[in-house]
C-alpha cells in the first residue's frame, strides 16, 4: 500500500484543525475552522479517489452546515459560556444511543463474504460492465453518476429542499423580531 505525502499532510492538518476547534473559545472561529475541517476532509477524499463523497462533504459540511452555524451565531453570543458539571441526562442519552448503534452492528453481515446481499445481486454487473459502458476509472462515481443517477438527483433535491427550509426558518425568526421591534416603537 502506497501512502502519499499529500494524504499524510492532509491527515495531519485535519488532526491539528480538530485540536484547535476543541480549545477554541470564540464560537465564530470554531465555525470557520469547522468549515475548513470539512474542506480538508473533502480534499482528502479527492486524494483517495472518492470524488462523490468529497462533493457531498464539501457541499454539506463546508457549505450548508457552515451557513446554518453562522445563522445561529447571528442570533446568539459569540463567546462560549463556561459551564461547570456533567449533564447526567445527556450522558444517559448518549450511552443509550451508543448502545443501540452497537446492537445494530450485530446484524450487519460479515465484511467481504460471498453471500452478502451486495455481492449477490448487481455487483458482478457493476464490476464488469461499468468500465465498458461508462469508461470512468472510479467505480463508485460510475455507479452514482450513471446507474443510480436519478437516485442521486433525488437525494440532491431532498438536501437542497431541506437547506431552503432551514434558511426560511432562520429568516422567519429574524422577521418576527423586526416586527416586534417596530410595534414597540
């Protein structure tokens, strides 16, 4: 297995960015660094030939999430308030959710087994035909862009619609406060 310098450099930058985000007290700085983190992840995915995953990470992590965080910060304080103590209800909820996720892992079929559903249905068609049909070197990109193109378009439409709905909700809260202020004057 060949490890390239860019993969190592991007991984080190990801670790460094995550550590800086963890100690950041200015929430605006943390939001900006999380956007940078997402774009570094997308760059690493491109280097690993997962262009479709990189596109999704850049759009959702670097774009939509950053805009939502900035919209939230516009309505709150920019400094992190220090809080002492442990939220026992939050810890309990995390333990329950984590336990359910670990329990769900027990139902997943073994990795690489020949009788897995993914291996028995269309895998042979995708592996053999995609190079002849599409001539895209990355198999995942070939499947998502060609064989599952309508599905990918539908997923993109759902994400876009959800983003527009969130932006409308954020704008609606600001408009309501403007009308309250104008009525008080």
